[in-house]
């Protein structure tokens, strides 16, 4: 019989997903709604938008949720 000690037990972090619909300033969707990990932040969202927009030069974007700028992960 094996006994697990605290050092043997792997710590697992549960990361939930958030459904998001990215839009431009006029409210036009930049694609379909998608599930994003709750730990995704503005840098990750910038990568997604640049890819959706087929931007050759990576442009910076700001993200807002209910008129509040997103400066931390979605969680």
C-alpha cells in the first residue's frame, strides 16, 4: 500500500474558460464567439486579434469589458 505525502501530490490549478466575442469599436464581431482561458490577458488577446485581422505588423489594442479597460487576466 502506497501512502502519498504532501511532496508527492502534484498541485493542480483549475483554469476555467470564458466565452468571449471580440468586436471592433463599432461593435462588429472580429470572428465567432470563442472560449478563452480565464488567465488570458491583454497580451494574449492582442495576439488573437492580430491573427484574426491578418495583420502583418503586430498592432497594439486595448480591450474593454462593460466600458472598463482590461488590464489584468480575464478572471
